[in-house]
């Protein structure tokens, strides 16, 4: 798989912010001919996986364990890192939520890979670039990654149309 989307659970349903990540993965996969997959994690991961089947994705993975039934940053970071280590995706996409801001930096530090957070768009014209707001949203800047390995990216609310 090239792109992994990690879903967030919102009372048994896919969190609306995860839809941003799904749309970003679909856009990148279509434009670059890449494969994408979805990871449903935690309590009700099977219900999330069933809901995710409605989206254009290649593979749906689940991570369910008693220790993941209630959110804790260490458990979620360990579970997602384990999937990344096993599947080796080029990109891991998340919706930008408080939960993601809590546990994804741990994964980034453990993998020693960048976490591009709060991204507002992606462009594939001359290589892949991600846009992010800076200086209190008065400036948008394009970010590219010049190294090989997994890139972690979270997408801001309303970053993409779905």
C-alpha cells in the first residue's frame, strides 16, 4: 500500500475529520496511480471498517484490542506504528483532531519521520507538495519532503471538498 488513512471513531461512526483524510488519499491515489488503504482502530473498529467499505479504497485494516477500547495516546501510537512498520506506506493521512495532535507526534518521533500537521491542500503538479497556513493564517506555504520513507500528514477541516 502507498497511502494509509487512519480513521477516528466518533461514537461508533467515522469522525467527519477522517473524511478529509479519505478524500486526500483518494485524490493522491487517483492522480499518482497509488494504492490506498484504511485503518480502523479501537472500539467498534469493525463497525468503522464496514462504514469505510462505502469509500473507494483498496484494503481495510482493523486494530482492535482491549487496551484500545478507550483512547490513550500511548496505545494508539503503538498500534498505528505497528501497522506502519508492517505495511510500510509512503504516506499516512489523518484528520486533524485533538486526538491526532496528541498521539501522532509520538509516532513521528519514534519513526524519526516528519509529521505535516494541519495541512490545507495537496498539489501533485511538480512533485507532491502540501500547503499549510502560517503566521496566524495570514500566509500559506507549500511544503515538500525531500527524503524517502513514511510521511505523516493531518488535514484541516474543510481542506478538501467531499
